[in-house]
């Protein structure tokens, strides 16, 4: 289960690159009830999404040439520089070398061997997200890739992740866990093969919601689009895939209650 007790390799930050910060803040405010708080005049437009006064994500301008709007999942590392070396050694690419973000922490951005972008956060003053696995907050991170086995080998080498396979309708799904503690309790995300030629290799954040269908309706009413209609997945929950008005994909889920 994804929590805010971050350990090495667990998702600990999440941000959105957008061409229009104000419009993105309005959209996610309407969909999840998030409030936007600027990080200050020196932040270049970057700011935080908050729910009940706690940070659930962030948003900033697109900084890479040719980049499209997308969410980036960050994973905790105790040493961003060492992680950057490991990424290169195992076939990944360093898109942004490690650098300090004021007194908050140290970050770097990468692309895995299959083409999925991700990042790392080495905490200092800012440990990470302040809400997880609660309503309107991140609860799962899912990688879709054309080479699931190769992708897992890469991330295991970089972060020490563990895996466990499960059968879901039409595919084999890999549940990802950090390298610490009980494997089921340490699970935070999943790994799946690409479904169809049109699907892209990428990380998709899942946000927990109280009502999937109502959330879909709010997203559509606020300029978003439906990538995968709401549907029930046995023993998992009800979920759907959406995109914001600028095309950034994300997923929503109302998980099945624990047995």
C-alpha cells in the first residue's frame, strides 16, 4: 500500500508539466477539489496542489523542448547522484542531472530503457507528498511498457524492487513492491504490457476517489476527456482513465475494500 512513510524506491512525489498552470489548477480543482498554492516568485511558476491543507502533488511549466503535458512520478532515493549512475549503467537515460531544489531536496529526471519518463527525489526539508491512498490523492503508480520483463529488471537494479504476478482479465499483471518489509504491505504500483498499438510507454498515476462515475462526469464537464470508460475489475475496484484538457493522462479508482 502506498503511504507517506517513504522508503527507497517508493513513490514520494508527483508533478504535472502543463502549458497553462492556471487552467490546469482550475481543472484539477473542479475534479478533485484541489487548491493551488504557488511555490513563490523564484519558482518559475511551479506550485503545489493541496487537499485539506496537505500537498497531494505539484504543477509547473513545460521545460523540455517538444514536451507534451504529462504527470511525472518521482521515487525516493537516498542519493540522487548514485541513482543517476545506476540508471546509465543499466541502459536508462539521464534527462536532467541531479540538482538541488533550494533547501527542499535534490532531484533528477530520467527515461527508462523502454522510453518511460520518471524522476527521483532525495528528501531534505521536503520529505514528499503529505497525503497518499486517501480520497483525491495518489494511491498507485502503473507502468505500461512493451517489455515488462526488461523494465522490471531495470528498476530492480536501480531501486531494489520486488515483484509478484497476478492474473487479470486478458493479461498478466505484475505488482511492484519496495525492497523493505512485508512484500504485500510494501506494494505501491504495477507493471503491465501495452494494450494495442496506440498505447504509449509511460507511467500512469492513479488517484483514489469516492465515486468514479461522478469524477468522470466532473472531468468531462471541465474540459477533460475519457481514455478508458469507468469499469469494474474483480477484486480490484472500479476505475477509469482520463486526460486533462492538455492531454495529460491519469487514472482514477475506487478500490475494493480490504478483505
